[in-house]
C-alpha cells in the first residue's frame, strides 16, 4: 500500500486517550442505561465486565497491528494484508457504512436535543448545522478534530465522575438524604443480584457490546498519531480500564441509589441522581451532555469515514479521486464524499419512519462486530507471519494468542446469535446478510477492473 506519510501526525496522546474514551461512552449510558438495567438488573455490571474483557483483547490485538503499521486505513489495511484483498474490501466498506449510519442517527439526535430548548426550530435545521460544522472542523486539520473530540469527551467524563462522587456521598454518608446512608443493599434486595437470571445477562450483551462501539477509533487515528510507538500502547492499556470504571462504576452507583425495578426506562438515571441533590437544572445538564455526545459521534463519523475511503481508494477499491489531500494534508475529497452521504440523514427525518431508521443503525452496530472479528483474525495471521520470519514483530503484544483470539471470536459469534432474539435486531441481522452479499458481488467487479494486481498482491502491497 502507498506510504501514508503525507498525512500529518498531529494527534497527541491526550487526544488518543479521550478519542477512544469518548467514542465508547455515548448517549446510551446517559439516556439508555435504564432500559438495559430493566433487562438484567444489577447483574448488568457482569455483562459490562465480560464485554469489557473481550474488548480489551481486541484492543490489544489492534494495538499490536497498529504498531507494526500505523496507517489511517487500519482494520481494512490489516485485513487486506493478512487475510486477503476481499477481507480488506468488505471490512473497509462495512466500517465506512457503520459510521455513516451512526452519524445519520446522531445528527438526527442533535435536532431532537436542540428542540428540547427551542421547540419551534425544525428538527432538520440543527442536524444540518451540526454536520456542516463537523465537516469544516475535519477539513481544518487533524489537530482540530483531536481538540474538539478531547473537549467533547471531557464533558462526558466530568459528568460521570460528578455523578459517581455525588452518589457515593449519598450512599456512604447520607449527604442530601437527611444524614441517612443509603448503602448498597439495593443491589441485592429486589430479587437478588441476578433478578432475571443468566438469560438477562446474556440478552444484555448485545446492548453492552454496541455501547463499546467507537473504542476501536484508536486504530483509525494511528496514521496521524505523534510517536505511535509510545502513544498507541499508552492509550490502549489505559482506556479499557477507564471505560470499565466509568460504565461499571456509574451503573453500581445508580442501582445502589434506586431499586433497579423502580427506574423508569424512559428517563435518564443521571437526571434522577442530580435532581435528588436539589440541582434544579438536572434535565438541562443531561440534555447538554447528550447533545455534546451526539456531536462527538458525528465528529468521529466524519473523521473515520474520510480516512477509510482514503485508504480504500489507495487500494483501488474506491474511486481514485478520493485519495486527494488538501493543502493541510487531510483527505479532503474523502471527507467531503462521506459528509455528502451523511446529508441523507437530514432527508431521512422526513421520509423514513423511525422504526426503519433503528434497523439501519442496528446494521451499523453489526458492522462493528465484523470489524472486531476481522481484527482478531488478521492478528492471528500476522503473528503466524512473524513466527515464520516474514514480517517484523513489535514489543507490544497481545497476551495469550491465539487462544485469546479464538475466545474473542467465539464471544462475538455469541452476540450475533443473541441478535436473533430481539425483533428489531433480528431484522437488522437479515439486512446485514443482504449488505454483505452486495459487497461480495461488488468485489467481483473490483477484481475484474483491477485485474491480477489486486488478486495477487494488492495494489502497492509492500
């Protein structure tokens, strides 16, 4: 593949830390956590712990690959080199589509959150403004994307930390509760710690894994990270533990403060917690936080889809003009093409029913499962080539390979099977089959156009 040194390495370690953290902590925790709690009760924390462990393995595999070759194409590049050109093609386009659908959903969410304060504003207008702003930010420089994402993520982190601190004061010392400590008994006093049984823990896994979508952004940023040999391992090692603390810690606090079966699935537990201490603007605060979370996701969508199209174009698996770089050395053509497709999200507010839109975003989440699985498969092939002396190894290694790779793949397969138990995700599962069938057919045309170059070595393969 052509060298990508033309891209500016303008992302610092603090950018990478918060990009991955912000990517994995989204609207679901602030607004959707009550629904997940109703599914598994306090045992939801087990789902997050198990899912987090698997994500940690995937991130270690990705970190090792990223140190071997820190490029913007990331998963697509590694799939291309170590699995085959077909894998690079399917992975690149699937990850691109995943973020396209996610960004469409998020700009729609921006419209909803803005109308909370300004109900007279048409929903499509804030969605359009948000997309234009994020598009311009990504055109300025990679450092601008990093700064925006850093502050967006920091807002979410500060809110969660504040909720945890407030919750602990109420639980341990009875502050804001007339001096009576609440304690942790709510975790087991309402049907036990596993009130819905192991089935609840399993069924919650699909929601849990979808909550982690975005943590793999570290791989996409590798091509523009300063000193990747230092920043990538540091970000990878620290990020998963921080996510577990924020998710598991926040959920334990919420379910200690309130009996899990009394939480309203339609309201944010964060709002309840801040209202409990007499904070008058609790609902406004959480609305602001989820608004920044939606903007953060849109920002990441523009960034990642632009880099993926850029990489696919370099392999001859997307139109060549998408390789174009601006004077600031960002893939401007690919960013513009992705943002143009995201404009469909504004139109979808008018012409597509809400239920169908849910199906599309579920398909995007399934794209993440494919990407994670391909990371594990590509990593195993990479380690086999290292053992054979065909490629250079790196010091930062995934522990327990290949056993841990197979454990991760088996877990992801379980999540896919669990998708069939929910009517909404079941439909998305079938649509995903159609999507992959389309990609397989499209790849045959790419092969034919490129001739034996793509089939044998891939364009520019070292």
